[in-house]
C-alpha cells in the first residue's frame, strides 16, 4: 500500500521539476533615456539563446513591445538602431592559469532605440 503512494509522490516532484523547464524565464529591464530613447535588455541562457533570426529573438521583440507599452512609451511605434549581445565575465571551468575554458551560455541581448 505504501509503494503506490511513494510512486505518486515521486512522480509529482518530477513533474513539478519539469514544469520549470517549460519555457523561457523572463528577465528583462527597460531604461528610458533622454528624449524618446530607451535601452532594453533581456537575459539569455541555454533555453533562451541569443540568435538574431529565430524564435528567441521574436520572443524578446514581443517582450520589448510589452515593456514599452507598460511604461506608456512609443505609442506611435519605435525603432531599434542597435542590438548587442553582452556576455558577462565568467569564471574558469577548471582551476589553473587563464585562459581556460569557461562554463555558461548566458548574457543579455541589449536593444537601443527610440520612439517614432
């Protein structure tokens, strides 16, 4: 009788853990600049890659539009005039003299733009 209850508990925990892998986690920021300019950044990781022409880029562009709307900015549209991938310094994978291999697939995609 106890084995089925344990199996259900283990299965529940496993499903909850997989639920966290269901999609990209939104980590972003919008900084209004002087005039109608802005800087928007969105984190990227192994799930949310930095690709410029794929699904992840489309998701980040949607996030940008949502962030501008939430801040009441760019009601007439906007233009992005610069896009950069910013990779933070990473610690070496193995102790030893640099340069060594680094772990990590993260960073931020930073969009600079202005309202029309």
